[in-house]
C-alpha cells in the first residue's frame, strides 16, 4: 500500500457522485451513514474524545496497527479498492465535478456499455465475497468464516450497512431487476471455472478467495452468495425495494429513463467508488476502536 491510512482518510472526498448516491440511499437506512472524513475528525467522531494528547496517541496506535503486515487491515483495504477499480473502464473525474447539476446520461451511452447479465452476476457475487473476506481480515478470523460473516450482517451499521445497501441497489436491483437474487444464484450455477477465470475482478482478487483452484473458488463464491440471500431479500422486502423506487431516489442528480436501467448500472459502475470510499471509513473506524481498547 503506497499511502498511509491517515492520508487515505484525509483525502476522502466530501462531495461527488459517490457521495450523492450514498446519500440518496439513506431512505433505506435513515441516518445510518454520515460522510465522516479526515483522520483526526474520524477519531473524534468515533471516540467522542477532545483531549489532543489522547487523540494523538490513538492515531499513532491506529497507524501502527494498520502498518503491521501480520494484521489483515491492508489486505481488507486493498480488497475494497480492487473490486471498485476493476469497474473503471473510462475516466470518471469529469463526472465527479458535475455533481450539483443533473447529469443527463444520453451523452454517455456511446462510451458506456452495459454488462451482460452473467458478467454482472459474477461482479455482484465477487463484491459480496470481497466484503466477506475483508470482514474476516479486519477481525482476524479465517477467510472462509461464512457463518461469522452472516451473523455479523444483522449488526452492520453506519458505513458498513450503507455499503451493503448500495451493493443490493447499484449492483443488484438496477442492473439485474427485482429478482436479482434468484438470477444471481442461477447465473452462478451456470458459470464454469473457465468463465470465472476470464473475469477481471476475479483475476484481481482470486489469491485471497478460499479454494485451491477456480472450481473450488467458484463453489465458495456460490456458497457465500447463497448464505446471504436471506439477509438481502429481507432488506429488499422490508423497504419495498424495486429498481424503479431506487431510481426515483437517484433521479435527484441523474436523469435516466426507466427503460435504460442497464445503462444507469454501467454509468454508476464507472463513475462511483462506493466500496472503496465506505471501506476506507469502515477500516478507519475498526482501527480506531481497537487502538482505544489497547491504550
């Protein structure tokens, strides 16, 4: 990792398309996520501490823990970054600068191509597996601890919860439709190890996915998704989520026709990095909480 954890947290943006998308999804988890940025500010927010000396101590301990390669923090952050970066197929900086005015998508239809359902299914599943493995890395437990991860989902809050909400909406409902869970399970069952090997996201993170080869890793991905389907369908049902309902909340800043949802999904893929953004916030929070406990 080339940057220190305090730099990464200090450099988190306070506005832009990613922030707008996450704020638009607040209706699913009201008040759960505030865009806390800045390392010192995050320490103050997480701990409620005001003593500068203690804040400095906590910060130094958190940095030490992050830099300790025997811990899983750097791997977790790398996972959050990697599953977002493989989505970037064209420059998104210009788009981020346009927030505050409605962005009509028509100009992007020539440069953004929707993914086929199978590719979208694999990417959705890999993002979920990245969350699972990152959770295990942060908590120092084996990377195949599906049961522990599923149990923890019920306690997800703040930036971790909004990340999973965004996964359901942005990578599930919008591109794959209201039956995205069954479509994903079906798609995975019809995916061969060879097809998985051709996926750029898989190529990026395959070394940390449990399994000795593409076949066993594919089984693990399928098992992971299957184990989380109940939790995801609960979020969808309790909030009455449909692609149209999600898009209605996004239409405050993106103009899109209902028959162009696959293009909206592609647009959000290349112009947002909600996994990396909220993943950095989750990691900072966990480091700070552990640092406080150890001081």
